[in-house]
């Protein structure tokens, strides 16, 4: 004896989906009549689809098995020295990060960064920035010819150098 066939509306009620979504599911359909005809589903096909889509969690101790695992965060350091905060996160273990922090502190104590609050140091930073851009001769000539333009350019270079220098450590 034939089992009763299910309409898309009936399947939608069972699965708590819209009729349109049910028609898009990869479940075998029975089309009655010519052309567009009436669409019906076998109960067995709907149950098979549900069985194929069922996910079972792993045995004891496995939490969020079906979820996507996050990447482990990198370890790093953050400390305040010479009026600035120094930070970097690039190591896999806490011990590596501690060793890197000790090395960074030693390096900063032995070779402190150039202070940016004196005009001589700012001018030096300006020349360093110019050399990195390949414009040192041009800027040197313009600095001696127009000192007021040099003043503005120096402080722009200082800000640029500070931004870049923060990323070195």
C-alpha cells in the first residue's frame, strides 16, 4: 500500500522552513502532471535527508566540535620606557615573549631612540627621512636657501619618522 505523499507546505511545517526553501532542498521530488504540475515528497526521502544532515558531537570532553577553532593568539610584551610604550606580539610561547622583552629592554637601554624634542635631533631625523626617500641633496639645498620651509618640513619628517620608528619594535 502506498504511503501518503507530503506537500511542500507540510514539509515546511515539519522542518520549520519556508515553502520556497523546501523546494530548494536536495530532496527527491515527485512532480504530478504535465508542465509545472504538483510537487510532492516521499516521507522516506525527507527522513533520509534529515539523517544525512544530522551532526553528532564527539564523545566526552569535546566541546564545540562542530565549531571552527580559533587561531591561537600570539604572545608578546608591552612596557613603558623612555616616555613611550613599546609593544610587540609575535611569539608562540610565553617564554619566548619574555626573552624577547628582555632583549628589547636591553637594546633600548644600550641604544636609546633619538629624542624628538630638540631641534638638532629633529634636523637629523629630517635628513635620515630625506636619505630614505632619496632626496637628501635636494632637501639640503632647499634647507639652506629657505630656512622657514625647512622648519615646516622638519616637523613633518619628525612625525613621519616617529610613526615608522614605533613599528620597528
